[in-house]
C-alpha cells in the first residue's frame, strides 16, 4: 500500500538489522504500522499499531473478512474525508509521547529501533541511505520528488 512515510522501499535494508537479534517467540512491534509495508515481511508474533484509528479499523475489518469496495465515489470519499478531519486522528503532542514511550519500552528490556530522518540524542544511528525518493518533503508537505537520507536509529 502506498502510504506517506512508508518504509516499503527500505524494508529490505533495515529489517535484517532489526530482526538480527530477535529471540524465538519475541514479538515484533510496529507502532506506526501505516500501510503494513514492513510488518507483512516479518514472521512470527507481530503487533501493529497506529494513532490513526480509521486506519486500524480498516486493518481489523480486513482481518475479519471485510472486502473493500472496488470503487469509491466522490461523495463517499468526501464523507469519509470530512469525518476523518473532524476527529482527533493526530494529536499535536504525539511525537514527544512516542519518544517517551520508546524509552519506557527500552527500560522494560525491549530493543527499540526507529526509522526516521532524525531522533533524540539517546538514539544512535545504526544505518542510513542517502537519496531515498519521497513524495513527502522535509516540511511534511506532499508533492515534488524530494531526495532524503533515511536513517535507522537504535535506542541505547
């Protein structure tokens, strides 16, 4: 699935690093599951999450056998878009909450990796690839063909 922030193009590089020391029976947890472009390549126990409640509802419905419509009318699209915009799909303080959550998981003994352009200083860059093409510019606006440096960080 095409999705803003998708890791589809770099999953072949970063998944071997992330899964290298994964113990038998250990869960793979993806807090920004988005289009499922990484988690679908992982075997075993997996947990996907996302702040977008509509996206998670769609994935749950698909798991339960829902077959999406082959065509969506402009009226249907407008209705769903308006519902989405009126909800609290993205909280302003979510980035700070996420980094604190990652630190809590590390304190519990979990290994934490984050694929982002930047991370706080207690995260060490363990992989980077220059020249990743993206439809999302660094100021989070859509459009153009921005080349960026994607990085994989590990919380120490």
